[in-house]
């Protein structure tokens, strides 16, 4: 290996490290900004970064001016996130509940294919209080309409039943508390940013966030992997809830 190739591999790997570092931003990091400039200008740098990413089990899914490279995890790769990475689950139902809430939250943030397919540095505001109200009401709708026991996944049925009985706000186990926990994890990974709220402890249902473009790319891949029928039910229940709220 020549010294030139070695240096190129080092720089491409360093670019990927920065892209995978939560909250790293080319606007704040001179090294990141310079490596991105080279990535844009040099085909060799792009190719080397893609080869290294493939070997790591990740993929370069996008390049955004303000946010840099967006890296996604290849299915079943070593960096593929799982709900178990968020917290230790004491029951299978608890695990499914958070998974269902994660799917509902993604559908609430990106309610239409057009919103999910937007490109560029567009950011989307998330009002936790409104998201909680809509998602809790949508969960109740789904629980009422989920169909006969023999036709649906019993784990999903149990999770819906559990969530429908869960308080909308209050403790960490409330719908608001669970959603705040998931958004807090996203914030730690750099996918969302807190922009306002009345509680510095981040436990208030009145927190406001913005979703960064990196979240949209991650959600695209999550949506593709989700069960199509369940995803459509989530979207339909949310749409009905929001229409009812608008017409009230």
C-alpha cells in the first residue's frame, strides 16, 4: 500500500467517524468541514469512504450542506440499533409498547410520503404535548378497531391494550413520558434538537424539538422495514385523529 492510499484511507475513515458522531456538525468542526470539501471534490475520497462504510456495515445515505453526511446502518450490521439499546426491558410487552410508540412517533412527524421524501436541510418542529395528544388518541382508535383476536398479532394487540389504558401525561411510564424518553435518545444521537420548553429536566410534556434531516433518512429505512399493514393502521388512526382535532 502506498503512503498516498494509506493517507486517503485514514482521511475517509476519519470522515465516517465524524459523520457517525452524535451532534457533530461541519458548521462547528473545521476538520469535518474540510473532509467534506474533499469528499465533494475528489471521486477517490468518495469511493474510499463508500468502501470503508461497506466494510463497517453502514451506508452513506445522504449529504447535506448544514449537517454533513448521513450514515445509515445496513440491516443486521454491527451498528444496527435495537430497542434494547435504548433501555433494559423487563417484559416483552414493554418492548413492543416502545416499538409501537416509535412507529407512531415517526408517522406523526412524517405523516405523508411527500414529507418523508423531502430533500435538503429542511427541519420539522415537534411539539411533544400535541404529539402526545394525537398519538394517545390514535392508539385508542387502533385498539378499538384492531379486529378479531385470531386475525392479528397478539403482541401488538396486548401493546395497544396496554397503551390505551396508559395515562396520557404524568410519570415516565405515561405516553408523554415514554415519548419524551424516545426523543431524548434521538437528541443524544443528534437526530433531533430541543428548542424550547418549560422544564429544564426534559420531563415536561411541553417540550419542543426540531427533527434534523438525519432523522428523516433513518425513518425512511425504518418505515421500509416496518410491517406494511401495521404502519398503514398507524397512519390512518393518526390522520383521523388530526382531522377530528382540526374540525373541532
